[in-house]
C-alpha cells in the first residue's frame, strides 16, 4: 500500500504551503477544500410593467390568438360545430372541409408551411414567434397581468413576498391563485372542446356527467397552463424549449435582433456630468431594461439564448431616452452588420432581402400554392379497398370465378350523395352489391361487393393475379359535376 505522504505531489503541495505567507489564524490549516455547487438556485423574476409601441402590439397578438382559441369551438357550420376533431368517428371538421385520417398529407403540408414560416421569420427578425405568438409567452403575459392587478406593482410584490404573512397578503395571494386556477381550467375546457362538441361538454360539466378521459384532459391541460405560465415561466423558455438552442443556426449577421448600441451607450453614467468629468454614454445605468425582461437577462451584455424577442427592453429604454432628452434607439432592432458598420435604416433593410431569405420565401410560397391547389382540387369523397381474406377466389354458379371485396366509401361533403361501383381492366366483369350507395353528410360505410368473370374468360386468362381497377363514381345530382375515384387492386383466378 502506497503512503500518500511520500508521493512527489504531496511534497510539492507541502512545500507550497510552507512557502506561502500565512496569517496567525491560518497557520494550523493545511488543506482548504472548496465545494462548488452544480446547481444554481433559481431566483424569482419580478417583471416590471411597461408601456410602448411593441408592448401594444404584443397585447394585440394576445387578444387575436386568444379570441381565435376561445371563440372558434363555439362557432357553428351547417348545424354542427365549425371546427371539431372527432377522434371517435375519425373525422376532422374545419368549416366546410371534412377530413379523414387518409388526408394526413394535408396535416403534413401544414407542418411544413409552419416550419418554413418559422425559418423565414427567424432569418428576418429573430424570435418573433416567441415574443408575440408563442402560447408560453401569451399565457405568461396573461398570468402576469392578473398578478399585477391583484398583488400590485413590481415593488409591492417584492415587498409583500419578503414580508410576513398577514390578512392582506393571504387575501391577495388567495385571490391570485383563484383567478389563475379559474383561467387555467377554462383553458383546459376549451382545449377539450375541440375534440368533444363544446356545447355537449358544457352540459356535461353542469350535470357532472363528464367522462374520465374528458376530466383527465381538462385537468391536465389546465394544470400545464397553470404551472407553465404561473410558476415556470422563463424556465420553459430557458431550459425546456428547443428553439432557444438552435435559433443561432438560423441567425446571421443580417438578422434583425434586439441590440444594445455599445458605441453610443458606453461608458455608462447617471446622466449628470460636470465640465471636468470623463465622457459618458447615453446609458444612465437605470437597469429598467433588466427589470422589464420576462426572462431576467441584461440585453446590454449582448444577444443571449434566453432572449425571447419581446422588445420590452426597447419600450422602456425609449421612455428613459425621452425623459433625459436623448434620441430613441439605444436599444433597438438592428443587425450585427449595421451595428458594426454604423449603417442607417436604408442600408440595413437593403440587406434583409438576401439570398437566404428569398429562398425561404420562394419555398414557402410554393408549398402554400401546392397546398391550396390540393385542397381546391380535392375529390369530396375517399375510397379504401380490403380483400376478403377468407376466400381470395372461388368458383360459383356455372363456373363463374368470383372475388369478394370490402369497399369503404367516405362522403367528405356536407350533403347526401349517391355512388356506384364499377370495374375497369377486366373483360366481361360483372359487379354485384355496388349498384347504388346512398351516404349522408360526412358518412362512411363499408360496402361488400362481388366481382365475377365468365368461365370462358377465366380459362383464357389462366390462373394467377391480374390487375384490375375499381371505379367509384359519385352520381350526378342537379348541376354538380360527375366525379370518380379509381383504386387499383387485383383479381385472383384459381388453378
């Protein structure tokens, strides 16, 4: 066993300790261990209220997004809920559009459009989505507004939290929690109303007749809203949202970001200077830009991943500049190139329409155009074919060869329709069971059909699988156009 006191490392450490000057209180101490914590305690952020141009636009987006979310499920269309994702019936109603799971391609197109839209907006002006339309930012803004109205301003909230519990503190805290919980539950109720008809859901709430899954999702979505917007807030943006991590890959030196003009603002001062004092910048070091930031960062340290682009620091800084008689724009939307080169607005905006942005724009418009054309030219019914696995082929009366199929016809329109099933690419084929099919609005039905060919035709064809096309025609009614859907399948001839 090796004695650690005789190792070269220990001797070197001992020599260093002896050589270093020591105070009387430290002469008996030989080794000092410093414990470094791997976790930093999260300090609560008390965001200050702010007014300004960007704040007003942020509240416009809050109203627009929430009116769309809370009002849409109450709208009606042809006697039903206008927007309803009926998972039980596997139908998605969006106005006059009825989609089935087979229309998944349209959902894919919407996701692609959203992704390219995000890339485009981020390349042009950074995290616009985060600052103005992200549900986390929107609901945090609402919860902070409730908190400010009930508990008071930033200073009052800080003083209240540090002070002892009393009747006023208990009343205000209880009122805030009650308002938060009520708003969160209403949000959860509205969310479930997109999957269960919201008027039926409202009746179930009144009569206490909600199902277990409806109760679970109302409480789950409400709890998520309450926790994320009430308590986690900036923690979601800092640590949970992946967008903050890969946003730098979508930025370049010509992306408009919230920037602090270092050349103009430094060195900082308090706005008072005498004839013999050193030159001072326009920044008076009031720290209001930090106090209004919902994520608690100091924009004067440069762009940080925690910045959500809400522009609250711009509004409050412009207000300070107005008070001290300095021009606005100490903190502003600017590009790195414009800050480094001293460009004006004209030169800065001229670089916005750069190749990267033009490519994103072209792709986005192309995908949107294809998506809209696909919706416009979409046939308002769908067809699925399933063969009878019990008997692929059989010989029936007088030597006829028969194959049995199950055809699902889905009416994706808002009116009653009639259909007929026929066959192509199969000589002298006879179809029974699909002469006339009547479906109600948005109705789907499995229809069994039998396809037969005469004995002489089957003998000439020989045994095996032969290509065949089932044709489902939507019969003309009034002045509507004749429509049909063709689905390829096979016809089996036994040995």
